[in-house]
């Protein structure tokens, strides 16, 4: 009972001290908590939108509404007020800047007087408090446009607008709008520092938004029905986006107009869309209670398995609580809670470790004391044995001297002998106990040095241990100095804005390094968009890269291209050597000034994108041959990094990657007992790996799938000779590996119903690689079945229910074999074009492509029409 009480008191102390420290640090350095609060606000469920708020911005500097330096034309504003009032608008809120003297082109002083008369006649106009007294007297109400952001310059909600030196005596114009619309609206929620909920971005405004130019055209055409339909019963905000007023930021948007913030404020009041912040008196006890729970079980010696299950349950409950908070508009102090729980767990684990060491030391001391006692007992027993031996010798001497007492001495000798045997057996037993205690003592001794040695090893790690850990965090597994040098150069290049060109053989991990460059760059919060240039059809290149507008071509609905999607982030152009010549020029222009034209649009689009390109081709040779623009080549090669092939990275990298892939695929196939034999590891290190890391991954995946038992042998790897095959022919082992690989891919396609995305995810490939493999298998099946699409599709599908899907894909592949838009003068020209367009197709499938091209020239239409 006493131990339980002590443990509970210690756990309570850990919990309270850690919670107080965590909340104190968070209050002293509030920026971290503010960032996490903004994250919760940005991911919170959207709030309700009041339908009575309408925004009418002036978006063009050349507009009838503006004059002078972006100021409102008073006569146009006068006509607009009369038209909106006639259309039944509830209130009109013009955000205007009228300063003396008023320019004649803006209406002059007479225009101001007429505007005041119209304002008084309309009777439902709300002006900013900065307007002249004539307009202020005629207005229904006044409000200030000034909003008070937080200390970091971000506007999150309404601040106290009590009178202070230099501040406006009027409430924010958003609160004025809400109070005029609803007398029951709650302008002051029951929370400190109220913040409104996210309901939408400015660019995709949640409120109805009509450009002033369109509204003015409706007014000029005297279409009262249309005006009534748009503005009847609404609060209409008129403002200009071309003025020099500074823009503010919100937790979910960097720049928004001030008028949009007032609309958000009015909506929050009308819909009661406020955020509930967790008060300190709730957050502190809750955090301390959870911390007390964890500290109690850690200090009481709960088994690790049960602790792990409890930890997982706690993480799940915390995640569900966070989701509930985001759905129900509650904001929780995540940083303070996380710091408190981290300090509690760390402190209790350190306490347990120190207690364990003291217990082991105490057991060592007790063992030594017991050993000393046994040694003393052994010495006493040995002394007793020597005394008995002396008595025996005396008895023997007496027996020799006196024959008359021989019988008695023999009896005495027998008794002494028995006592001697008993004593010797006791000595042996004592020695066995000593040996057993010495073994136990040595085991205890080994425990303490093992911990000290482990700590020494951790403290004396290699100098590049931090660099290796950084590589592993970015999914780059290596110990090779050549790869580490490339990674160090990549870190330096990541901080720049210059394009990076990654060179290397196929399968060396160029996309992994591209993602690492993005993660290490200042753009890591932006998108990373990967584009395989070889997988895009030539006629779709421009639309895929630059996007297109609605109606640009037949069936076009308008979409963003890859470049615009990567705005603010990184665009990775894989196989950049596959760019058509006309797209090369447009890509060069984009690299020079960051602008481009969407297909079907004359307006330039400006984006901020960092380019990383990769290729396994020799671009220098392509430039010399005239197939690649020289200026684009030199623009892309600002920073050039060459990735070494796997065969040059050393045996340690081969084994490191092989073990990683074994664990990965074993976990996916629920075969965690798998391991390599010594012969398999020797075969992996001896093989040259012409396909590099991709071939190693594929080989291990096949071995895991086909291995019998829990050991992967050299035979399961299906590797050919370690020496790379010569140009005169491939070895039988490589041919067999390719055949098994095709069978494995086809089986995976069948298992996923020929769903390319699901198959690619199961194999750990990208979608374009799976498409190229199916395309090669389809061409080979068409040759085997003499162009019969139905028979070839059924052979590949293996099931009649999947045959229609495969037949549709084969029809598309055979149709694109020789496009109708191209005209070839000879078979050789057609085959050369196919080799260029199907560059990523495995070489073993090109004989089938050539045979199909020959058949197409001999009998046009034979391949694409199935036989009956």
C-alpha cells in the first residue's frame, strides 16, 4: 500500500510539474501555439454562410466607376445607389475615399452635394467614418474600415474597439451591417478574443460576387428585373480592388481585401460562426490528468506490450478528439499538451532507468556478501576435514603400535571415514553453490557494462552519422561516399532557385533525389508535381504542361496544366529528353520569365515554379544532332548532379537496399519470417545490376512472392551471371528473369482487374511503367494470335469477365501504333518512329512491334479488326 502511495505521489508530481512548465513555455513563446491554432482553423469544417451579403468589387483600373487615382466617380456612384435602392436592396455599403479637394472629373463639390441628397433620399446607406460631414449626416449609419490584426499581422477575428487615443469611435463596418440586418445577432460571443470560422477563400468567395462592370451594364440597360433578382433584400458592399489600400492576411489566406474581412465579420455575427477556444481551466486539468495516467503506468512497471497498446489507444483517442474539435469549432492548445505529455513520458522513463541501475548495483552487493559468507563456511569445513584427517592418522598409528586394539580402531576408522565422506560431499555441494553464485554474479556484471558500452557507442558515432540519418529521413538509403557527396551538393542546390538537372542510368533513384531537393528547399510547403514526359502522347504535351481553357478544342472543359498545378512548389520533369521541339521553345520561355499561355488563351499566366529535370539520355549528343534545343539544354543544366549506378555504390549499399526491400515486401505479404541465405547475399553483391535499384527492388519482390519456406536462396533470386551480358546476346538467366517478371506483372494485373493505379501501387511502380509493360505484353499477344484482338485479349485476361476491358485497351494500343495523323513512306521510317514514341517499352517487346508494323503495311487495318 505504501509503494502504491509513493508511486501515485511521484506520478502526480511529474504530471503537475511538466504541465506547468509546458504551459509556461507556451505562454512565454506563443508563436508555436499560434501556428498550431492557425492549422486547426485552416482545417476546420466550413461554417454557415448568410445569404444576404453580396460583394460588388471594381476589378479594372479603366472603369466608369473610377476617376483620378482610383477614386470613385461620384455621379456613377449616385446612379448606382438609386438603381440598387430601386431594386430593393436592404442596405448599400459603399467603401469610398472622398478627400478634399474633389477633382472635377470625379464630380467636384457639386457632385458631393448631389451624392449627399441621393444618400438621404435612399435612406439605407452605410458609409465609412472617413467620409466628409455632408455624407456622414445623410448616411443611415457609419462604421470604421480599420481592423486590428494580431501581433503577427494576421487578422483572426474581432478585437475590442473601446475608445483609445487615435482609434475610431465607430464600430467596425461589418458589425454595423450585421446589427442593421438582425437585432438579435450576437456581436460579442461568450469567449475571449473571439475568432470567426473559415467559410471560404477570397478567390473562391463564399458570398455572391458580381463585378461592378457587369452591374453597371445592367443599370445602363435599365434591366430592373435583373437588378431586383440579384439585389432584392441584400446588403450590397461596393469597393475597389485597384486602390492602394493595404491588403490583410488571415490564417488561411495571405492577402485579402479589407471589405472581405468585414463581410466575414458580419457573417460570423449573423450566423454565430465563432470559434470556441478551450479555456485554461479545462486544458490544464485535462492535460495533467492524462499525464498522470501515463506516469502511473510507466512508474508502476507495466509490461511494454500493454504500454504500447495503451499508447496506441491514447493516440487514437487524441486524433478522434482533434477531429471532433475541428468539426465542432473547438480549438485545443496542442503544443502545450504535447510538450507536457512528452516531458512526463521522458521524465518517468529516465526515472525508471535510474532505478533499474540502482537495483542491479544492490543485487551485485548482496551477491558479493553471500559469496564471502560461503567462502568463510568453506574454510571452516576444510579446517574440520584436516582435523579429521589428523585423527585418522593418529588412529592408524595406534593400530600399528597396538595389535590388541585393532578391532576397536578399525571401527573407529570406519566412523571417521564416513564422517570424512559426508564432509567431502558437503564441500562439493558448497563448491557447486559458489560456482553457481559466481556465474550469476558474472551475469549481473555483464548487464552494467553492456549499458555503458551501448551509451559509449551512441556517443562515439561516426562524424557522418547525422548526414546518414538525414538521408534516411528523405528515403535515401546509402553508405556510399559518392552518393553522400551528391546528397551534400543537393542540399546546397536546394536552397537556390536555379533549375537542377539529374543525370544517371535508369533506376538510380532520380525521382527520390528530386523529392529530397523539394523537401530541403524553402518551397517544401508547396506542391511537388512529378511528370513523366515519356508517358504523355505528343499531341497532348502542350495541354498537359500548360493547361487549356474551355472550348480550346473539341470536348475541352478547361483545366490547369502541370506547371500551374505546381505553382509555389516544385515541378519534376522526368525523361525531359522526350520533349517535342515546339514544346521545347515554350518551356524555354517559361524558364526565362515564369510565364506561359494556356492552350486556347492569349493572356499570359505568371507562376512561381522551381524546375527539376531528369534524364538517362545524353542531352549533349541530342543537342549536337539537332534533336534538342541548345539554349534549353544550357538553361536546364544550371546545376547538374550525376547519380552513380548501383554497381559503383559498393556491396554495403546493395545489402542495405536488399534488406530494406525484403522487409517492405514481407510486411505487405504478411511473411515477416523471410530472410536471405548467405548464398543469396553473395549473389546480390556479385551481380552487376544493369537495371540498378529498380531491378534490385523487382528481384526481391519476385523472390518474396515465389519463395518456398522462410529462407530466400540464390535460386529464388533468378539472377544470371554476375558479369553483365555482352552486346552479342543475353544469357539464359536474364531471359528467364524477364519471362518470370512478365508473368508476375500479368498475374498482378489480373488480380486487380487490370486497374493500372491499383497494380502500380501493389508493385511499388508508377502508373506509366505498368502501362508500358501491358502495352508490350499486348503487342506480343497480337503477334502470337495473328492480329486477332479477341483471342489476344482473352489470353491476357485469363477470364472472360476481364476480356472486354483488355480488348478495349489493346484496341487503343493497336490504333496508336501507327497514328492516322502521320504518313510514313517506308516500314523503316514507321519502325524508327515507334522506337522513338515507345522509348520506355522493354527492348524484348520491340520485335513484336516491328512485326505488327510490317503486317500493317502489308494488310492495313489487320491488327485493329478482330477476326471472327
